[in-house]
């Protein structure tokens, strides 16, 4: 019985890693589609969202079954509670990757990136991808040192997010309303992606240490 | 022991209602601050966010304690899992009310509402407030009929959200970049508020029926 239980905990961890890997692929493809105006790549990101949602729902059900049947305590309980929350965050990250891909698709064959902001958005996309990679590493290795790395990347992302508004609102970049809407939404999506990555990192901290501080 | 357990389940339910009531007050004040450019009301919404966060954290801790010590099953377990998820959604709704209040404060003494969109945003705010009221009612009465009402309100909200972009991007409303940014963000905040209300409704459905369909 104990062995079955340990196996089901490993299953949960493996599923989290699997979902995080799919999120990483999604944000990488969404970012590429956004910066290169690749409509078919954007389409594939949107299609893959369903798979991530299905996996997250399966994970939730498994977690609830473990809570009901095996009644874990201490760090095992924290992993189950954390898994429920992390699956929700990973699902949101996948949603946001889809939103970024949708912007690319809406504007195709035009670029969704306003002039003068190309470098900033490429950097934001790279930060999101790096954060997704760190989340995969954190879930796989449970190495607490990665948590601070995720937070640092999020700080960089927040700075860029502020910079986008500064540029859009300045007179230097004379934007059309479409450009302003796209920049505003895309920047917000990138920023929220980072916030959810930090949420996942915090849940791992809670699991590893029993504290969220 | 059984009585203690029943009392702790009621506690969880009461705390959810309490947090939902605070969220309702927040979105009501945020909406008023946004439409009337009331900076001090906006400030109070921002200040109250901390209280909601604290209450949500306390609720999470209580839920985890119940899972660990009283090992609920069946609908009691669903309520605990649902409480963890609903507290996260309610906290996000409070965040979004704060974001709307922040827009009002940033633009003060100017209005954050672009010309030509005043009626639309007043209607979006009213829908958000109504959804928050329905969520309080749903949590308090556990009346499943309210779930569909929440979904219907969200459909109306999504329509208005699409309309905002249509107007902002049309030539009829010649907006400054600031106006376009504000309208884009505010509309997105209102729409997300509705999405989280629907999430809470879905969790109640899961609790009441054991199914999310």
C-alpha cells in the first residue's frame, strides 16, 4: 500500500513536469509566431491548448482521488494541495501563450509588434521562455535554488512591461490604435505569464519548506 | 468529533461568503471610482486588497488543516478542494478590482474612460458588480440555479469586451494612446473579473453535483 502511494506521488510529480514541458513548448512557439508573424505556428499553439487543459484536468482528478483514498499528511499533503494550484497556474500559462499566438494570427500577414517595440517584445518572450524552462527544472529537480531565479526573471519582465507603456504613451512612437491595443495586450499577457510562473515557484517553496515566506 | 468537523466545514463556507462580500464591495467601489474619477475611493479599494489577501490565506491554511486532520471524503472533500480554488479566484477578482481602481487613480483628475465608451464601461462595471452579488448568493445559499445566471452575465460581459475593441479600433473614436491603453486594460480587467466569477460558479457546481459538466 505504501509503495502504491509513493508511486502515485511520483505520478503527480511526473504529470506536473509533463504539463510544464508542454507550456514551455507553447510559449516558445507563441513567441516565435508573434515575432515572425507565423500564422500556422500560431494555429498550432492554439490547437495544443486543449491537450494541456485535458492533462491538467486529469491531474486534478488524480490529486483529488489521492486526497480521498490515501489521505496524505505533511509534505505529501502539501504536494497534493500544491499540485492542484500548480495545475491551475500552468493551465493559465498555456492560456496566455494561446492569447499571444492569437494576436499574431489576428494581425497576419501584418506584424502584431508595433514599430519601435520589436526588441522589447523579443526580450519579453525570451524571459517567458526562460521562466518556463526554470519551472520545468524546478518541478523535475525540486532544487529550491531555482525559485529565486524565477523571481529574478519576473523582476526583469515587470521592468520591460513598464517600459512598453512608457514607449507606447510617449510621442516617440506614433502608433495606430491597433498597434497600441496589441502592445498593451501582448505586454500584459507576458507579464501575467511571469506572475503565474512565480505562483508555481511559490507553491514549490511551500511544498519543499512548508512555508510561503 | 463529527460535530467539530461539521462546524469547521461551516466555518469554511462562512469565510468564503465573507471574502466574496468584500470582493463585491471592492468591485462596486472600483467601478464607481473609475466612472466618477474619485481618487480617494480608488485609494480605499487598493488598501482593502490586503485584507482580502490575508483572509484568503487564512482560509487556505484552515482548509489544509482540515484536509490533514479530518480527512474529509465525498462532498466534504469536494468542498475543501473547491475552497482552495475559490479562494484563489476571489483573490484574483480583488486584484482586478484594484487594477481598475489604479487606472482611475493614475489618470486623476482626468477620467480614465475614453470618450464614447462611458456607457459601455458603466455597463461592464454594473455586470461585474452583479456577478459578484450572484457569487455571494451562490456561496451563501448553495442554490445551483444561480450558476447559470453567472454564466449568462459573463456572456453579456464578453460581448461588451469585444465591442470596446471594435470602438477603439474604429475611426469613429479618435483616441489618444493613453485612452486606447486605458480602454484596453480596463476592458480586459472587467472581462477577467467575469471569468473568475465563472470559475467560482464552476467550483460550486463541482461541489454540489460532483461534476463540472
